[in-house]
C-alpha cells in the first residue's frame, strides 16, 4: 500500500480485516513504527478519527504530531499559478514538501463545502497533499469518502455476524444540518466488496451517487427495507441530486425501537457522533442491539492495520 486515499488502495480487503482482528487480539505494541512520525492535519473537527489514529500509531511505536490546520496553520493556497494576494499565506507545494521532511506519513481530514459538487468531487485538498508530499498520505475523511470508517465497519460486521451472508441495511435518518455523503459513500463501496446482502433505504431525493451505489438495491420504503435485517447502519446525508440540500427532516425516518421489531433482531451501527432522538432513539442506542461503542473501538485496529501496511509498504 502506497497511500490510503480510497478503498481501492486496499489490495486484499479480507486479508486486511484479518490483520486488524489479529492486531486487536494481540493488544501489544509492535516495532513497525519505531523512529517514525505520523503527522495529522485537521481542517475539520474530530473525536474518534483523531484519537483512534493517534492511539493506533502509538501502538505501532510511532511518534505523533497533530495540527488543527484550519485554526493554527497558515491558510493554504491550492491553485497552481495563483497570484497569492489574498489571505492565503502558504502554497500547498511548500507546505506538503516541508511536512514530508518532518513526517513519515501525513494524514488529512478535509470536509466538502457542499456548495459545488464538481469542486467537492475534485478532492482538491487531499489530492494536492498526495501530489506534493513525498511520503504516504492517509484520508481521515475527505469530501467524498471516509475509508478508515468503512474499513472499521467491514471489520465490525465480519466480527459480529452470525449469518454467513448477513443482510445489511443502510438507512437514511433525519438531521438538522447538511452533512456530507462521505460515510455512506464509503460504506456502500465496502459493502459491495463483502459477501453481504446490502440494501440502502432513503427518502426520494436522497439517492447517493449512482456511480458509487452501482447495482445496490435502493428502496424508498424504510419498513420494507428493514425486514429481516441483521445489521442496520443509520446515517444522515444531504441530498446528492439537489447537491448539499436538506430536503427533509422527517422524524418518521428516525430509527426507533418499534422499527427494530421488524428486523432479525438487528445490530445497530452508526459512525458517531449521533444526535439522539433525531437520528436514533434513546431506546435503541441504550439497548443491547446497539454496537456503536464496539464499532468506535474498532477504529483503532482499522487505523493500525492501515498504518502498518504503509510502514511496511505491503
Ligand atoms: N466517525 C468519525 O469519523 O468520528 P469523528 O468525526 O469524531 O472523527
């Protein structure tokens, strides 16, 4: 692995899941990262990604440097040939080259603006780091994807499934703010690589990018979709069709205890943070069916497996 920008950087998903589960079992420090430094740049807030990746790096023996790039760093210019007469004081060409001297791996979080689909899909921040850094780059959630979260989700389902081919339902849920499609995009991508029966349910107007969902069944009737589900993955996202818009906050899509009755006693997943009683009801999050804390715990082992591959260049 040379970078971890998208799920397509994983050569053998099954092997990587196994490796993460082995790392979880061992619970010991490794030597792979001794004398190496991970630099993490956050252009947006984070709890899990920041701390689980830092923990993973330290378990591998790495040093870690973290910067809130949106607040503490110079505002970066990403345009080639720009006359830098605005508030942007540093060009990505210098920033990425300098960071590459301090760090052996650079990890970046940069959300979309959700205003201009074409611009967001160009992934300018992440791709510029990849272009101008001379060390591997990790995506800590970008405009269109969250591959560390998706690897975690694949690990969690592989670990907790009781059926050989479980039914996994991704359901949209209401939220007051416009959220990116990055988590559902990456989940849809990774589920198509696993031996699961994968269904997406969302209101009209919320279909994800068809280039990502491809032949996945998309249902607009949530009750029908949830029938006999083994895993229900709850997530809000803003409209892709009317890009970045909140078209509905209909709380009849909130995942409640009643809705779980219709499933095969499904395990409930969410990447977190989650808005209680808006996205998922208290009675679900506080029940035995919720695996969200277990899932968040697996973030460390997903990050550890990826970092180890990058360090070993395997
Ligand atoms: N799931 C996730 O990425 O959490 P954070 O935004 O807290 O990192």
